[in-house]
């Protein structure tokens, strides 16, 4: 091999090794994720007037901005789910209380209750005796599911 070609071969070899090492890192990186948030204990109550109250019973405090909430009435998802936190949202009366209110300060802590009211523009509305399920997720990971039966208004 001529002396002038040795540096070119070395450069090509170094570039190839760098590309392969980078590919290996990108292949492994998707499998390295942050651990899911810890499970929480919640209780839920619901009434035929559309009121849904969720109480955090256990687990670390929750940043409301990281929460998503899914409400099912009689086995059917609400047409409009609450965009937590919010003040005014389609399908809900304005001004939820507690951590789900956009104006609330801080985190949702154990022992505190947050309440929202489903408006008649949403579907289905709970009737007395209907099963209601609330699924709570943090950063896309389900951390709690709670069931109740809607009481008369």
C-alpha cells in the first residue's frame, strides 16, 4: 500500500467506527426510558347533577399539568374529556375546584379533593345508579382507576 493512502484508510476506519458506535447508542437509547410514576390511591364520587369529585388518598403530590383524566359513565367515555387543569372547557361547567382548576397553585396533595361538573353539552350525563369510572394518568401512565355509582342530585 502506498504511503499516501494509509492516512485515508485510517480516516475512513475512524469514521466507520464512529458511525457504528453512534448507531449502537441510538439503538439502545429508546429502551432507556424514565420509570413510570408511582401508583396513587384515589376515591371518586359522582352525582346525577354531573358533579364528579376525586380525592387523592395516597402517593406523592401530583403536578396538575402532568395529569390527564378520563371519565366514563355507564361504560361510555364522555364525549368531551376534561383538559386538566382548566377553568372553562367544552362539556364542563366553568370553575372546577381544587387542583383541576387552572388558577390553583401548587401540586395535588394527599387528602385534597378536586371537583368538576359535567355540563348538559357533554354526553353521557350520569343518572342516579349509573356506574362512573375515573382513570387518572400522569405523563401518559395510568396511576389510578376508581369506580363509583352516581347518587341522586
